[in-house]
């Protein structure tokens, strides 16, 4: 039986108690890198450790102190981790949290090198977006790339833009496509023809956007929209309301608000 080689860099995972809800559920290759598991209970830590390759369950944060990198995925226990010891110098903290800003600031005060991590698992292969201190970004990039993850290094404060993208290109786009599907179904066309038409139309829109971007987008003509909505309202008020809401939301999201008077533009 071949001997397993331990990772050269020690990595502690602070988990809410299960692999689900952490980057490991989306990218199992990371399980090869973990050396320490800290969970709300030792039993939970042991269960998670059993799914890893080299990890051992820790009864307390103190047992994980020897780790050099900490991947924190448990929002509820961040402050307990912070107070485990006061000196975080020479430690790297990676925060995979919904709201990491406050925690990042505190860990930096304790001397840690900090980066925030966003895992986008809706695409394949899974992508990691990292921002933060230079040293922590280098560690995160090497960590995720070592298990063949795709890593994007983003500018400070970009987390909200990434989250907006996954919302717009995911659930919101799905809702718009379903609205188009419902309208086609009201037309009486066969289901296979509806799927074919909608698929080709959406694919063409995507190709044009990838080629030309925002230059190809134009807000719906207000008069044409009003006429269409009036006709739809007679036949199906619910679909008319859905179309109006989708168009209004798209207009608001795409058209930027005017800059305040006197705002200096970036060079």
C-alpha cells in the first residue's frame, strides 16, 4: 500500500459542522490539503476529518495553533477563533464567509495576513475569486491551483460585484428565460419547437454580448413596450406584469445612475 505524503503547508479548516456549506462540498480536491479540523463539537470534527486525507479532528482551537493557514467557513464562530490567541503573526487567514469585511479587519489587527475567498461553483471547473493582502492572496492562489482550481485575483471591494454577477447571470436570467418560455407556450407552438427557438435565441444573444458587450444593448422602446403590454394585459394580465417587471429591472440594472455633480473622474 503506497505511503501518503503529508502536505508541506498545514491547513486548518474551521467548519460549521459539516462539509456542506464549505468550499469542500463544491471542490472536493481541497480535502487533500486539510491537516486540522475544528467544528462546533469534537464529534462533528471527527466526522469531517474522516472525509479528508490527512486531517485530524481538534477538540479546541488551541490544538490547531500549529497550522500556518486557516480557512474559516463558520460565520457564527469567527470571534471565538479570533480570541483563541492574540498573536496571529506569520499566520494566513482565508475567509470564506458571506460578510467577511469586519472579521478581516480584526484579524489584520492581530497580525495575520488575510484574504477573502468567493467560491463560484455554478460553473465547471469551479472558480475561486480571491482578494486581500498580497501574501495571503499568493498563499490562496497556490493552495487552490495545487488542486487544479481556477483562481481569479480581484481588486479590493469587488466581492459584491462577483455576487451581483452570479445573481444576474443565474437566478435572474433564469427568471427572464422562463418568462420568455411562458409567452411562447401561450402561442400554441409545440414544446420541442419552443425549446429549440428559445435555445437558439438565447444562444445568439449570448454570442452577440460576448462579441460586442454593452454596445449591443438598447433599452426597450417605451412606446413599443406600452403597446405590447396593453395587448398582453387583455390576454394575460399576469404575464404582462411579469414582462413589465423584468424590463424595468433590466433597465435599472444596466443603465448606470448619473454621477453626482462635481465628482472627479478617475484618470
